[in-house]
C-alpha cells in the first residue's frame, strides 16, 4: 500500500510536467491547426537554456534560471514561427507539408543541441531536498515546487483564456480562424503571442522534466513526446482543460502501473491508453466538436 | 445481367422509384439540419431538389450518397435498402454524385481523372499487376478509348493531358460531370451543377443532362436556378427547414402558398429571372 | 578505397528500396507514415533472428534463432514487417485523419524503440544483434573484405528487381487509384473505391519494402541495434523521397544518391574533429533537415518531378469525330 501511495505521489509529479507540456502544445495546436512535432525539442532546448544559466556558465538558482530559460525558449519559438513555420503554413494549404517541416525542424534542433552539448547526461545544480510527508504521500521539496509551478501555470492559463481580451481572441481564433480575422482580431499578433506562450511552457516543461527525472539530454524531450500526445488526445484534442485532465490521467496511470509492471515500460502504458482511447472514444474526454 | 440491372427493369415496369428516402433526420451539435425528409425520385426522369438556403439540401445529398450518416430514417436505391451505407458502396450500386465546389483530382491528368471512375478494374489488384499485365493493358485501352469519347463529348479532349488542377472553374465543373458519367451511373446526383457558371455553359450543361436522361440515367439535381429547373426538370421536390415541404411540377408548386412562403423574399417567378 | 566506394553503393541501393517503400505509402497514397523506420527495424531484427543460430549458443538474448539461410531469412523479415503493418493499419487507418495518424505513428515509433531498447530478451536490448551470419560467405569463401563489394552487388540486384515490380504497380490502375486517394479520398470513395482497403494494400506493400531494406542492412553490417533507428531516421527517408521527387521511382534513386550517399555517408569518412566526437555526424543530419526544408520551399516537386501520364501511352487512336446522334448537340428547350 505504501508503494501505491508513493506511486500516486510520483504520478502527480509526472502529471504536473505533462500538464504544462500538454497545455503548451494544445494552445499552439488550437491556433495554428497543425501539430508541432519539434515540441519535444523545444522542451529539451528550454531545459538546456536553464542548464546553461544554472550549471554551465553561471550559477543562478534553479528556479530563477528556469524562468529566464523558458522565456528565452518562448522568444526562440516566436522567431522559428516567423522565419520557418509561418511561411510554410501560409504557403501550403495541405497541412502535411508543414508536418514534415516540423519533423525536419525536430531533426535540426536535436542535432544542433548534440553539436553544442554532446550526448552526455547533464545535471542541474540544485540542492538535494529531503522528502516530506504530505498525508499518505511522500514527496521532496523540489517535487512539491514542480507541482506548485504546474498549478500556478494552469490557473494563469485558465484565467487568461476566460477573462482577458487576449484569451477571448485566442478562443475565437481556435474555433474559426477566418471568422476571427473578419471580426477584427489581429490574428498575426495572437499567433505570435501563442507561440511565445507555447515555447515558454515547453521550456518550463523541459526543465521540470529534467528536474523530476534527475537528468537532461538533448533527446529527453523527444522521447517524452508521445506521452504528451497521449495526454492531449485522451483529454480531447482542441480542449485545454482536456489536456489538463488527460495529463492527470496519464500521469497517474503511468506511475501507478510502474508498481505492477517493469518500471522501464511505464511510459509505454501511456501509448496503450492512447490506442484504447482511439478505439473506444476517439474524440477523447472533453473533445471540442469539429475536431478529429 | 447484374442483379441491380434486373431490379432496374423490374422497377421501371412497376414504377418503383429509383431512389427513395423516408424520414431522414440529421443534427449537428443539436441543430437539426434535416428533420424528416421523405421523397421518391422517379426512375428515368430529371428531378430537382429546391428550397431556400439552409433547407438542408446539400446535407440530404451527402446522406443519400453515403458521404454522411443520418441519425434516423431510411434510404432505398430501387428495392435495396442502403441506409447509412458508406459512399463507396452506394457508388457501386450505380449512384454517382458531383460536388457543389468542384473537386478535381488535381495531380492527375484530365484523362486519368476519368480513368479512375470505372468499377472493377483488374489493375487494382496486386496479383493481377504481377501476373496478368496483358489483361490490364487491354482493359486500360478500352477504358481509355471510352474516356476519350466522353472527353470529346464534353469538349475537354484538348485538355486530356493537362493536370486537372490547371483547369479553369468552368472546365472543372465539366470534368466533374464527365467523370461521374464515365462511371456509367444509373442515378446521377448533381449538387448545384449550374452554380457560378456563365449562361453559355449553363445551356451546354443543361443539354448534357437532357442527353443523359435520354440514355436512361435518373438525374437528381440540387439547384437554385429556377429558370433551368423549369426548363429541364420533370419533377420538383421542395425542401424547407429540413423537411419535405411539397412535391410536383414547378408550375403547380408556384401556386402552393406554403412554397411561396418558404421562399419569401426569393423570386420564384421564372420569367422575372431573365 | 574500394570498400569505401562499395559501402556507398550498398547504401545507395538499400535506401533506394526504402524510398520506394515509403513512396508507395506517402508519395502515391498520401499516408504520412512517420513510423516508417520502425518497420525497417522490424525487418532488420527478424531477418537477423531468422538467420542467427539459437540464442543459447551466442551469448545474446533474442527470440527465434532458427539459423535459416539467405534469402529465406530476408523474405521472412519482409513478411514480418508486413504483418506488423497489417496490425497497425487495422487499428489506426480507419479512424484517423492525416495529422492524428501522424501523431499515433510517430508515437508508435518511439514506443517501439523504447520497447526494443528495454526488453532485452526480444532483440538483445540496447546492445542489439551482432555476429549475424554473412550470406553466402562460407559457400563462396568470402573474406571480410570481399564480402562488401559482393553484397553491395547483391543489394543492387535485389533493388532492381523490386524497382521492376514497383514500376508495374505505379503504372497500373492500382497506382492511379492510390494517387486519387492521395489527391482527394472523398472523391475516390464517391467513385466507388474502397479507400481503406486500398490504403491497407499500400501500407502492406510499402512495409514489405521497408522490411527488405532493413533486412539487407543487418546482413551487410552484420549487426543492428537501436542507435541505428532513432525515430528521426524516418525523416532521412522522407528527405530522400522529397529531394528526389515524391511519386516518382527514378526520383527515388536520385534522392537516394543525393541524400543518403552524398549527405549522410560521405562525410562519415571524413576524419573526426579532435575533442568533438560525432560532431560531423550531427552537422550532417542537421544539414539533411535544412536541405529538405529548402527543397520543400523552392522546389517541392523534387529534382525529378512526377511523370505526366499522357493519353498516347494507353495506345489509343483519336476517337472518331461527331458520330450521328452524339451527345452535346441537344440543348435545353427554350
């Protein structure tokens, strides 16, 4: 039973990482209507930005480094959209060319990261924290901070979407881009801001992934990508809240399953859940109509 | 003779409608696009499906041709029930449709567009590709000969080797019809064949439709151009708010108060259209 | 020097096969198979375990181990990839539109990679299979050195055979229906084509080619492990396809030449930069990505664009003009 509660604890941590990543992916997908297959590499690069600030060049506190590094990734995401993804998306109406481009972007980013930092495993410079008992759960201080970061970000995203003008414009755009354009919404500006948010969230997710796994390599994000996809699809494509729900479900499921099966395969459980969802309820838990 | 061929001659004799639907309903997110459409399409005649915008005409066409499923109701081609059959099965029974916005197979040539249409091509089987190249070559030649005839009829022969995406709007419309005709349909469903087409082309397409009727094809056309409907259609079905409002000849329907009301604001006096 | 050239020759013809396989799936039918390298790996692994002796004798861990000779093991490897494709297609093809299919497939590729890496008793985990018997080596008394030119020629022959079959498929109505599905699957269905069935056929044929290509890889190198097939490797095959010219068999060869041989393998023979192991390889792969993007932007049809199939190629004469009572002469009654 102790093992079960331990797993639940880990599950919440994984769910936190997943939620940040899944929301970032969902926001961008809702606006641009194509999947960014380089998202995993956005995550890893954000993690490396943090690493540079935290361990390699400077020695800034991990949480401050995380903030700066992630914002840096947000800026880079905007640049990448301006220079590469946006022009391709505008030029080819058939979405699959853009998908190939994001796939190619993934390859380029991965190898550039390898060129700069090599393949060896990297570690963040952070204090080892003792485990605390929260009810039946056993979590370290760092894990709790990760969860807190996730909660804060989720609340922030929710607030933004529901109350701000920006949020309403984003929701309008993701429902019907043409209508949004003719309604006077500055779609170009919204797209830029969305990419900034998506990149920043990716950066945060990549960093906390590195924190929760204890290490970071250029391929970390890519290998985690399918788990994020699972969370987004199970939760319901196009729905931000679906992404959050999916993240919790997948996060808990993978960690709890690790108590029963060989832990090396725990992430693969996410894929099984994805396939089962596609077979039984392809639109996911909270799907928006008109998708999939 | 195929089973459907026998049914057809029987239907002809007994005046069983070529296409029939009963109580079709379809809702999109709670909005009923089609709410109890029922009608018979008489065999060997040209029938028009008319109605104000939003009446559900294209949805009904999509459901009849199998492109969409319906939430309720039944559909019959001849004696066979085809409710919620997928579009390829409906097509194999001899129902071909065109689309409101022409959908050409862009990367293929005009000739190839037509060559896709015939059913049961031996060359679509991998085993035949490996073992019976001669058979395939022969079939291809036959199909190509017929396709070139059809292209000539529709005035597209010169464009036979052009990629379909390079055609003009009017040419694409003709290609859309020619391609459906190539499949030797028994029932041809045309979704607004005259939409956005210049008057000279309207005359031509109208002529093709009459020729098709004379060669035994049953035609159902969704159309807004009531002038055309009056001139070539034998029978009219009026749809409004997703339901069958009335059926009959256009001259009778013009006297029908309900039909006039449904078209309120729209001109149904054909002579005024000119 | 000879071995260097023949190694390049091997990869040229092997990737020619791989590109043809992806072409029938993506170039002809429009299926975005982002898991392609997974099928290549299945082919490689199964070819290996069909020809390796029982695992008890080799100190590696793997299933099967039947010690079958070439080319039986190769054909079985191709079939294994094909069966895997059948399984995947049945679950995914019916239900998903393009981008969701791409998501599921790339996830499959990652999971498969993860699985083979961790589940040691399957294909020896992260170490992979090695000491795979070289085909005909004993029979022809080949040394390590003469094997390379020999097998490069074997691969060339196999690829030409497979090219012959593939060109028959693409020239046939089958290929045309694939392209119709690629251009507009709704129209194809409206014309009576069973789209799912045709897509399935396309996946099966393409995966067989993937399996054969993979099988040849393990036979040439004598070994195969997960580093050989990171999911990003699918992208290299896409690059071969798109640079050469999707939908075109000659394009496949040109693409294989340009991308695989020149870009990927030539630099592998350059000397390492001291202090930065693997740097050239990283630059190289990044360059492949850049080249592909440039190609998609400036010349999306590829170096060798898709052939236009003219009416004359069907062997028909010009039809007779204006037979009596022909259509088109009637007009609407006024």
